[in-house]
C-alpha cells in the first residue's frame, strides 16, 4: 500500500515540478495533497536542540512500529518554505529516517504517511502527536510553557529538545536518557526544563487531537433560554481547541461560576461555564461578551521528501509559527423583573415547552390567586327532633324519657295533700260561722 502511495505522490510531485508556481496550496488541515513547491530549508542553528541519547523503551519488542535501536542525535526544528514566502516550522516523525532537502516533496494529510512506525499504525499516537504540536513551541510562546510546567524560563533549545523527544517517544518508542544528559550538562536548569516539558507533553493532559480539529477557531455557546434580572444569566462557555482564552465584558458586568463566585476572565478554559451576575439588577439589560486569544495558525499536514518510488526522506509534521489574534463576540440579553409573569411565590413563570419566561403582558400570564383560608367544618350536630328509627318498614317514635320515682318525691306529694286538706277544713269552719 505504501508503494502505491509513493508512486501517486511522486507522480504528483513531478507533475507540479513542471508546472509554474501558483497559489494552489490550501491552508486547511483537511488538505489531502498539495503541490511540491514546498521545500525544506537549510537548518537554522538557533533552531537546534541539545545532543541526546535515545534508547528503546522496555517493551519495544512487543510493540509494532517501535524501534529497538539506540540513537545519538540532536533534535531540530525544521523550516519549510512555499511560494510567496509562505513559511512553516516542522518536527520529525521518524527518528530512523534521515532528512532529505534535495528531493521533491509531497504535502499530505495524516493518512498519506509513508513510514512504518507507530504514527502510521496507531490512531491514538497520531492524536497525541497532534496535541503536542498544538500545545508546545513554536505554537505557544516560551513564557506560557514555562509557566505551565513550573520553571522560571525556557530556552528555544530546551523547548525543541523536549518537544521532539516527546514525539519520538510516541512514534518510535525511544526515550531520552536524561541521566546521561545530566552527566554531560553543566547547567542543571537545562535538565530540569527539558525534563519537565517532556513529561508535561506526555502527561494525562495530552488528551489527543484529530487533524481536522487543529484549526484555531473560537466560538461562544450562549444559553438557549432568556434570563431574568435578579438571577444568574447563563450558562455561557467557550468552544475552541485553544488551551485558554480571554473574556472581556462591559464595565459593571461580572462573570461568575454556577455558585456565584467570580471567575478569572483572563484565563478561561474551553467548556468552563460562566454566568452573568444579574442578581442585583432589576431592569432589562444586554452584555456584550468578547472571547479572544493570540494563537498560532496550525497546518498540521505532513511534508515528505520523495526520493524514489521505494524510498522517502524523513516525514515532518508542519505547524504555523506566527501568532494570529482571533476574537469572537456575542450579546446576551435579559428581561427586567417587572417584564415577566410571576407565580404566587414571586418566581418567574416559564413556558413548559420552550423554557422561555412568560411576559407579564402575555395571555399566558394567569398567575394563581391564593384562596382565603376557611375554618375547618366538622360534622353537623344532630337535630333536636326525635330520631325516627326504621324497624321492619314501620316508623316508631321512641318514648319520652321519664324521671325515676324517688322517696323525696313521695314526701313532697304527701305534704302538698296535707296543705290542701287543711285549707278545706279552714274554709268549711268559716262557712258554718257565717250561717249561724
């Protein structure tokens, strides 16, 4: 398969060598094959790293594409030139292949790789190399890298040595002998800087990067629902392959996290959620948000010298060096507290389907009116009328309760009878006297 690719690439390179130069190359990372007007320039001494010894990793015999040899070489950052002084930098992808500056070249995507090491076999290796190219020198400046790895400063030679060493560790399975380098180096800072950057580029932070994602675009993802004054407005986040961006907002507007804690707008990472703090606002408002970064414009393509149908020169991965300021802006709006319908608890009412706040003047705004609490009503007392008991289909009125006969009642009746008899005797005597 590689032979076929070589034949096609060599034919294309030879064809373009006969055609006058033109602007047929593309800047996009998804470019498949470009013309052969790109060339590898003579090595610039200031872009040469330190002499290192590279030894095969312990399990090299068990890994396809890994080398079993020991190498003594100095990593270099190559310069690639095209028409109209179009310039790139490039790192090597094959420690086992020598550089060739005389042969025509082909520019391809990653699938056009002609080598037989791990870069051509393992997709994960490709992604990790892509991440390294995007997150190290010269795509990022030395001060940023030094800050990331916790050293006072980094030199160009240190950065090139560490970056190329990390790439070869992935593609060819060889690792630098830092003990040997330390024994030969008079500067301990050199050892520390190279070691720390090397470890950083191979750490868990290297999550990999597909070639098509190496373009440095920035976009802002805004909330789908309109916010309301008195709340946090969001979430808002940045979508980009850049490690961090700067966010600018108008004076008086503060960005916070979901807990309401202010965030550092000078160092916002992709996917980090931000909210506009409108908790003290009452009126409707708008905030203009700008996300920006100074980044390299990455190409990510491969350039390969085509020596013959069966032989190629050292494959290089290309990267833009110059910085390009990129910015994107968006506006976030929110409604005033009096603009929205509210429930009995004073909270904004939102449409159940869209999640948007219901405006106070909308026909949908029918706030619930709390009912006046009524005293609880117990069972009605029984009617004073006699209860009619139904027995065998006939109604029967129960007898009126009677008082029991007691001894006190008998004495009272006897006394009353005595009084009546005495009265009758008195009136009878008085009547006889009148007759006489």
